[in-house]
């Protein structure tokens, strides 16, 4: 009799347990939604909505009727704005210019950041905190102020570098057409090396001490320790900083926009973002939207393609 009653109560107990688990799961889901909702609303309002509106505007064009006295109306233009952008030599040159800058400057910058991080992480390093602050100071300076400072350092009339080179018989104009891009690359390297160094140095600090101690006991020290132990463990951090650098290079604006006042070689369409802004300044907002979408797609392809490439090669492990 008692056994039968227990067997009858088992389905009821299992049902209650499932109901309690389901209720607890719903409460956790509601709690997660409650905490994520503010971020989701801000992300949708500040990121998704502008992106969607830019894509929408890129498929429109303004049509003026009559003598142009009436208000222009927006009509569907298909891919005409994208065709115009891809046939614009200035816009294509801006993309190639930024691509060349990224191919050369990003490896140099990350190489210097890696070198500084390894030097700070070495056992013989002294005054690590002071040097971390010194290396980070360029990034702490606002980009516009740093660009103005460098514009004076590059200006032929007041540049100490130009004056020093003149004493050895070299007349160098850092803002000329052949050196303007190199000068911008130097500005970016100066500003961002310390930032990437801190990321790599933090990753070095996370390496278990047992690994380096075991390598030292096996006779691996100095640069051999860095090359065979530390750098392989830094690959995820190096991939992360490379992706960030690709995205940042594609968004290049502040430095050339400041140098534009001093350098005739830096035109209003020197970078893709400057080209899109120039199109907006002449009231061609639809073309500006198309150029912005093209830049976003190319940036996504470059950064995502780099990540997939490293994953296939097994570098991200």
C-alpha cells in the first residue's frame, strides 16, 4: 500500500521539480533581459539605426524638377551611388593609400610594441612602472593636439628635423607628396605603440611563471626564451591588436585632416572618411553614404579575413 502511494507521488514530484526549474530559468532570463536592455537600446539607437539609415540613403538620389526652384525629392537609384564611388579616382586612391599605410605601418608599430613589451617583461628590466607610463603618454595625449604638435614639427619653416638635416646637406620636406604618407605613418606609430605595448605586456604577465622557469632550467634564456616561449603564447593578443589596428587604420581621419592645412599633398579626399565627408560637404549625402558603406564592408572583410586566416593556420590557439 505504501509502495503504491510512493509510486503515485513520483510523477507529481517530477512535475513540480520541472516546474520549479522552468520558473527559475524564466527568472534568470528576465533578469538577463533587464540588465541587457539598456545596452541593447543604446546599441540599437547609436549603432544599428545609423548604419541602417546610411545603407538606406546609399540607394537613393535627389531628383530636381523644373528650374531647380522646387524642393528636390529622393528617388530610388539602385546601385548608381556605388557605381559612382567605385569609378571615382580620388576615392579609389584614398582606399589604396590607406591600404598601403596599413600594410607597412601596422607591422612596424606592432613590432615595436612587442619589443617594448618583451623588454619590460625581462627579469633585468628596472623602473618598469616609470617606463610603462612613458610609453603610454603619447596615447594619452588627444589625437587632435598630437596632430597639431606634429604639424609644427613637420612644417619646413619651423621644423627642427628639417633644420638638422639641412646642416648635413639634406633638404627634406616631410609634408611633400612623397613623404606625407610616411609622416602620417610616423604619427600613428608614435601615438599607438604604447597602447598596443600595454595589451601585449598584460598578456605577458598572464603567462604562468612555471613555464618560463621550466624553460630557463632547460637552458632557454634571453631572446631564445622570448622567441620560443613568450611570443607563441602572445599570438591571441597579437591577433587582437592587429585587428584593432586594421580597423583603426581604415578610420584614419584626424592626422591627415590636421596636416591638410600645412601640406598641399594632403587633399580633401586623402582618406576614405575624408572623401565621404567631402561628398557630404557638397550636399551629396547619398554618395557619402555609399562611400561609407563601401569602407565599412572593406574594413569588415579585411579584419574578419585576417582572423579566419590566422585560425586556419592555427595561429589563434
